[in-house]
């Protein structure tokens, strides 16, 4: 494989997350190019390839992995497939970018880490909040001492339900909104504070609105305690009307900041007639709406994918790794355990024989 | 000169605007590279070149123009030098990106256009608001019919004074805040509406705060009337405390939107201790502040410079041209005339023998 | 008439403004009580009286004026009736609270002032913005020196059309939105600055949206210049979608403030189902809305009416007088003159033989 | 005692809360008048009486209770005195308005309720959030069905420390910020949802910033679960810089609303020079600040006190009762227990022999 030029990328998946990957590489094209896509649903990969101008497409991702020029694979498939695909990609000698959450169990996480280590490829974890420009600015101010010692970090992500049907099925997702979006908040707060040891996890969950569709929770509140005394408060919901919300609050003995990726960046807009596009998951473009601009950029996706490509070339060191994903996985499991017992769970926590994290809250 | 590869750029200037140019090419490096910088103040060009990793530097911009490989020159010098520099660059066969406002007089504007036309080079006008992501989204919604027929567009830019001393000197600037920032609002509103004919200009000006430093106005209110009935209201100030403001409002029979580049994107922040950087012209980083993130990106500078480079390669058609700059110049002159007479001034307006636009308001 | 106890009030009118008066006296009942209402439309006064528990009602306001115990009359009728009613009330020995604008012409204004002076009754001018709590706080900060010398005051009021049909008929209203709401901005800015002499008035008007209903303007921009150098910028519209807007901005050499009575106080709300009431002139209660709380209180109506009652008892001195209304009337006339000529109009301005202010813009 | 006319009120206390009581009765004077004040610190009661024009003052509150014309007493003393004072007032035949939290223990709460019941006087609980206009509007919308079934209510109150020294001393306060302000959030969320049974309480506490001054917690996060499935999330802090924060969020299957009493109502203001008063606990009036207007009104204090006076006259039924205070007390105790054990505590919860709630978290 070449060690210069743009990194050649293959995408596994053809839906929401795969589109974000392809679009991100298109926005910042200088370090990588997508050369192939794989998706099992007949026609999907081909349509995807045409739409994004990708030369090769496959229905079997293993065939794509056999292409010798591909250097990096992004895994944008349902959660229960992450481990299998990552291990196969590693075996084929490809660097891997795996979507969040990393997998279903700690056993899987360890196998993924091990497979990549042995194959000498990078396992990178697609936590875009590490690259979200507004949140990066908050972290920067914290590092410059703006808030003194930070004692509380909050993150929440809320909307009215996932972007794909498979999330409702806990066999494929492993859990509900805490699994889907809690992983962002866990990673974010931990990263923001400089990755101190997580001492305990408390979590409450409920299925308020979507019990007709899923056994998974559609609302969760999670509290982390860190070595050194800081706390994280993480809220996630699939039951929140009115569009997307993704925001943070940071409190230190010397100050505070908050950031809102949606209402806080948007153009407050009223339209009788409607218009093209407001924002992901917006219910309408009529009446008062909150259209965002440069949506992917403001989440940090193009910057994240460019970073991963540069890591493959050795120009940068991975900032979001499989180890991060594993830590998040442990907290997710502890969160479900806490929701099931009504108690704080202390880390390290390694439950045995758990197939799906949600089983720790609601035994199957 | 090559017709492929990255466009080779020379910058004239080494201060605020020149820094923005250099930084912008660094943020989006795929279409252009800065290979030279020229600045008359001894040491400035060299320091600038070192800081941005630019290989060549000159104290005489005419020497830089003699470099055969330079294809595009950006003019980031005081207003009274724009015409001379642009004409010289055109004579040297370089494409020109000229900062706003285009020049001092309509005579100069015509000479600049003529020189570039005859030399077969592009004269591009550095109006970044055409590329400001948030404002572009507003324009897009308008074009999609969100607001129906738009009847009022407002733009304002306000802070506590210009970024360089030469602005206070009307011999070098041609006028005060209306000259410095009114040009943005004029161009923006005209562009937003699809460049309809401007029928009349009304303007009021005053020097409220900085009369000790300048004969120029530090506050202006300008009203434009367009063919078809729409109105623009443009406010600019060098007398506004508390940091930067750059915002728009759009009103149509079917809706409205508004956008604020500073408070409207910022992270509301409180700090006892202070931190590195909040935003251009922020008075402090202690207490409550409004730090922005990715400042240049959110203005659209990197996107603008990338566009200009692509125009040089023929990949795009200039969206901000010398003709735009000339139209803005006519409105600036009409504005000063209106402020001097207390009347609406109808366009076309071509005053004879005016050296500095401000003379139409305050005869020398 | 008694000089103690609650002031006995009669209301002329039974629509929007009359309701505000009755409701205001109900919210703060300690200084006045409404004892009668008069409205010419059959049934209206009776219905109104029943709704607000008012003991007496009349179809002829002159009959109401004959009631000896009534001490104060509020005039909540169309603009063209203000002078006639005020003069009749004064002749009957009643104190008068006249709604805004004061009347149609300066001749009327002078007759009203004269009639009240001769009858020894107070002529009070119902400009509630002098009592709006949020704006009063802004004024207070200004008086305490927060902003140093104030050089610019802005006020705007915008929505999608008047609350009664008679406003569309310039014979009864005298003009459009500038007459209807511009009077607020003129009074407010003048009052905010401490009533300095107004030197000039500039105005632009247009009928952007409602030309099918009215000859009057539905959008206006007005600029006042004050002795001492301050400027006012006043914007009013009946063409603004999305609900009510009433806001101010204040700029001084030492600082600034802004206040928004609607979005700036509201509870940002999303509802799939809708609810009872959001705010005056809100288009819907579904989707995103901006419900306000204690609407009348936040405008200052109850406080204003209580103040007027206390003036009748000699406990306070009128803060909003017929003289204020006359000054506003002069500016309104100058504004229409300016819109008609495209020039600043200098004050004093006393046009002869004008029936309706709008005739100075659009000759009949 | 008379059964008509203004209710005669005696205030116990002369500090922050007592001032709020006196000022509230002054703002809405039609239903009550303060005729006496008692405070043990020599000179305090007299100064207070002079300042508010109160005719009688006492150093011993028992002497004040002996005044036969006093009908209602407000208790604005440190928490550990609430029970004793309430019981004494009841014995003297006075109606009681007791500040929050009701007392220290459930035993005290029961004695207070019992004493008032036996004396035939009202025990009213001064939870002003039931009367906060903006929050009342939110409740109203909820009751009108705006949000459908509400599943999550959040309330938070945060600033940089209590308004009096005695709060730092857990012998007098019983605990830290959860005791001081958590009681607001507990009462509010319970009331907002229509007082459903509280099933469980979870709480985390920490002393992040003020460990040098107090054993009490300066930051708390509390989660309540209600019969029917709704959840409350309550955050309180004495460690938050930048001024006051008091806000709510309400989420239902059909919508949401949020309200902020400070930034959400304020006039965003920048001042180089400073001014008189911004808001309770504001660190400065220079730089960017968030001055509020009609502060007490916007909390609902005058409305609350007027309501209590009307209850004494039988015109209204108490909306905030001793029973409410007792329920809050039970949740406070359960919260400290939870913080001490790391587990959800189920209600009813009646710990035996607890002197100070905080002892359940940090054994003495």
C-alpha cells in the first residue's frame, strides 16, 4: 500500500451514518477519497455509489475488504455487527473507523482491540463530539483556565426517535437511547475533563413515549463521578418533540460556559410557505423553525474523518480510539446495571455473560 | 503560467486583512498556496512570511509583481492604494482580489475595471458576506420561497473602532465607518435580493464618540430603495461598546429570518480568570463574554479565497466582481451626498471631481 | 365630586383598547373603578359591561358624560374621534385619558389642550411604553450612567396588521402603521432621552403587503435627530409575520442595552396539540411559539392606568400628557411630509389645511 | 379580630427574606399591611421598621405575638427556628406563613401541623414558585394540554452562595444547597405535575467550592420518580459563578417548554461605567450583565403574600400549605439518605432520631 497521497477509503453501510461519512470526505477532500462502498441490501450500495461518485460497490463487505488498495474502512452498520466487521477488516489489514457505540459487550470490545493490535492497524472510534468546533472551543477555554477547576460537565442529546428502524430492535442495537446517544455524552464528559478515572455510574431510564415500538428506553439520565471530584450529568431522549437538541454546560469554581449546537447556532426563522431543509429530524419547515447552516461541519464530521485519514498517514495521533470506545462500553453496561438496581455502580464493572446491555436493566 | 495545480498567490499587505488572507489559504489549502508577500514597512513582510511559512517577501509590491509564477494577487492595503495596486497587478498579468471598498472614486473604479479587462485578468472583489455560511443559508431559504417576496433586508456591523490607525485618516480611508463597513451592508443587501437596480440612497451620519481621532463618521444609518419595491436598512458603527456585532434581518410577505454572527453563534461564558481569545475586538475575556469558534470559517473567508482560486482555474465563475465593487462605490458616494444634503439621492449618481467620498458630506 | 376614594372611570369604546383599559383597572383595583362604558354599536356596551362587571352602559358617550359621579374618561375610539370626544369630556368636567395617537391634526391637538386647560381637567396621553417595566429599567440604567452619553435609541413594533378594521380606512385612522405604532416609537425615544428638542424627521414608507386593504403604509422607517446630537431609529410594520415584536436598543459611548418584550420574555414552547393563548396576534399555538406571561403587566398598562388615577387624586404628576401627544403629532405630520418629499423635515413643522396626516405622503 | 379590612401582619426576621415580605406587601397593599416586626439582634427590628414604615417593632418575637390585632405572622428566621416560632404563633392564635424549608425534621413538621390544626389557624408554606408568573404560565399550558402527558420536569436554581451566614452552619440550616434551594425544586415539580405520589428519591451531593466555609453540600443533583411514570430532575448549586439562575424545562409526549427567570427575562447590557442594581447576587454591574426588572414581581412574591392574606380572609383557599412543606421535608430527608447510600430511596421515608437532614449524608 502507498504511504503517500490521499487515503483510499471503503465504507460499510449505505444509510444515515454512511452518508455522513461520504459527505464528510467530500467536504474536506484533501486527505482521503472514498473508493468503495458495501451494503447487503440489493441496490443500496450501487445507488449510494452513484450518488457520491464512488467507483466500486459491493453487497458483501468481505468482498470489499479483499480490494488491496483500500487502506481504511469505516463501519456504519447496526451495533451488533460492529465487532464482526471490525475484526474482519483488521484481518484484511485495513485500518478501521468504527461508529459509536463500539459494540455490544466488553468481550467484543476486547476482541476488536486485540484483532487490530495484532494486525497492526489502527482502531479509531467515531466520536465526533471530540471534533465539534463549538465544543472544542469550550474545551480550549477550560484548558486555558477560564473556569478554574471544573466540577460539573453536562451534555444532552434529544430528539423524537432514531434515524433507522433497527434501533428499536434491542437485538440489533443492544439498548435504547442511552446506548444510541448516551455513548456521546459519556465520551464527551470524560474527554472534556482530560480522561480522569470514572469511579461510579448512576442511571435512570424509562420508556415514556415509544413503548409500542421498542423494549428500549427512550429517555435516560446518567450521572458519572470522576476521580478528583468532578461530576457529569448526561441526558438523552428519543421522546423530545420540536427537533434536535445537542448541548453542553460546563461549571468550574471560576466560571462556566454553555453551548447549543442547534438553537444556539440557528437562524430563528418564520415561514408561511416552508423551504428546503431546516435540520436533521426537524418536524417541519413551516411556522417557526431553527434552520442550521453547514450542519456536518458544525458537528465536526469532516474534521473528524480528515483527522482519521491523517492518522493513517502518520501525520496525527488518533484522538478517538478503540480504548475510548471500550471505556464508553463499560460505562454503558454499568448504566444499565444501575438502572436495574437503583444504585450507583462502581467501576471497573465487568458483568459476565451479558448479550445485550439492556438486559442488565430489563432481564430478557 | 500553469493551468493546473494550486494557484500561486501573492499578498500585498501585512496587517489585519493580509493575515486573514494568509490564514484562509492555510485553512483550505487544496486550491491555492501563498508564495509571496509584500509590505513597505521594513521588517513586516519578512515577519509575516516567517509566521505563515511563505517563501518569498518584498518591501516593494512592484517587485513581487515581477515574479513570473505568481498568478493571483490579493490587495490588503489602505483604501487609497487599491486602484494603483490593482492596475499595476493587472499590467503584470496577475489576477486580482481587491479588498473592500474597491477604491476611492468612480473614476478609479472604472480604471481598475478597464485595466483588468484589457489585461485579460479577473478583478475579484473581496466581499466575504457572500460566503458567510449563516447568511448563505438565509439567502438559500429566501431563494426556496421561505419568505415569499422579500420587502426588507437589514444588515449591521458594529464595534468600537477600526483595526488599524489609517482608517481614522480620511485621506487614506476616504471616509469613516460607512466607507469601512457600510460597503458590506450595501453589497450584502443588493446580493441577497438578486442584484435589482438600486433606485435611491438615503444616509445619516454622525461622529458621536471618536471626534478626537477622526473627521470621519463613527455611526451611520443608510436606507436603499430597490427597483421592485424592496428596501434595505444598513447600520454601521465604530461607537458600539461590548464587542463585535454583525447581523442580518430579512422580512418577506410570507416570513422572516434573522442571523447574528457573534452572540448568535457564541458560547455564553463567564470567567473570573480570563482565557486566550474570545473574538475580534472583544474588550476582555473576564466576566461574561461571547467567544466564537472557527471565527474565519464563520465569516466565510477561507471559502471565499478558495472560490477565487477556483475562478482563476476556470472551475467557478466569480461571484463577487469588480462590477459589484463599482456599484457599492456608487452607493457609498451617494450616501455621503445624502448625508450632506438631508435628501434621498437617486441613482445613477456620478459626482465630478470628488477626491474622497466623505467630502460630499463634510466639504474639506 | 369626591376628592378621596377610588376614582370613578368611564370608558368610551368597547373593543381592543377598551378591553385593555377595563382589564388594567381590574388588575390594579386600589385607585380606580370603572363605573360606566359607552359604545355606539348596539349591544356592544352592554356586553362589555357584563363581561367586566361594570354597572352602567351607554350607546351615546355624551349621555355617559352627563353622569355626575364619573371623574375620569378614557377615550378608546378610532383616531378621528379623539378630538371631539376629548373636548366634550372636558366640557363635562371630566379628566381625560386619550389613546394614542392624540388626534389627526395639530389644530385638533391645540383645541384639545385648550379645552382641557380651560375646563381645569387633566389631559393625559395613554403612552404605555413610559410604564413598560422592562423599558423603565433601561431608562433607569441610562439615568444612572450605565451607558454614558446615549447617542442612539431604537424602538420597533411589528406584526401582521392592526387589531381593528377601521385602521385600514385612512379617513378614520389618518394613516397607516406609522400613525398607529410610529407614535409609540416617537414618544418612547423622546422620553428616553429626557425630552430634548427634536430637530429633524426623516421617514420612508411603503405598502408592501396590504395594498388590497388600505391606502396606508404597512411599513415605515423613521429617523429623528435631537438637539445635543442623539438619533432615534424607529421601525414599524404591519407586514411582519410570525407574531408580535416590540423591542428597543440603546447605545451610548459607555455601553448599550436591548430589550425585547416578546421573544425576550417568552417561554420558548413547542406543542403538537396547541393550547389556550400565546400572545396578542400570534398566528397559532401549535409548533414553536412564544407565549408571554402577564401580558398587560409587561406592557405596563395596569401601572399606567393606576398612575392616571393617582394623578386625578393629586398623588402623582402626569408623566404622559397632552403636550407629549401634541409633540408626537407634529413628528407624525413631519414624517409623512418627509416620506412624500424624500427629505429631512426640520421642526417646528406646522402644515396648513391638512385633514389626514397621510395626505402629506400620498396627496388624496 | 376583624373579619374585614386589610389583614394585619407581623414579620419575624429582619434580613433578606423579611425584606422580601415587607416589600411584597408594599407592592400589593390592597389586602394586607405590615404592622409589626420582631428581630432579636438589637437595633435590627427598629431599623427595619423605619425603613418600611412599620409602626411597631420588637426584639422578642413572643412579645409581638402578644399583640392582639395581629392576624398573620410570617416566619423569616433560620431554618432551625421555624418549628418553635410557628408553634408559638399558632398558640397565640395567629395564622402562620412559614418560609422554606418548613423545618428540620419530620417530627417538627408534624408538631407544626398539629399545633396549627388545634389552634384553628392556617399554616401556609412560602413556596413562591407556585406564584412565579412565568412558571404559572408553563403550568397553565400544561393543564391546557399543550405538552400532552408530561414525563419530565426540571428545575434548577444556582448562584455562588447563600444570602446569609447562618446557611453555612448546618446546625442552623440543617444542610447545604439542597436544603436551601432543593426544597424549591421538589415543591415545584410535584406541584407542576398535580401532586402525584412521589415514589423514589435519588440524590448526589458534593462540596466543590465552599468546603472552607461549610460542611454542607454546595452542589446537588436530585431525581424524583412519580406515580404514573413522570420524573423530576432538580439541580441546585452554590458554586455557580456569573449571577443567579432559576429555570425550568418541561417535556411531554406532545411538546415542551422552558423558562428562565434571569437571562430569559433580562436586558442584555454592557456598561463601562456600571449602574445601580442588576439582580440579586450579581457579581458586578460593569461589563456584560443581565439586569432584571420588577424582580420580586417576576418571582411572584407580592402575588404570593397577597394570596396568603386573602386566605386569611377566606377569599381564597391556600395553595401552598404546611402539608406541602411536610412532603418536601420528607423528600429532603430521603435525598440526604440517598446521597449517603448511593441508592434510590423509596417513599414513605421516616428516619428516626435525625436532628439535621445532612446527618443522613455525612454522619456527624
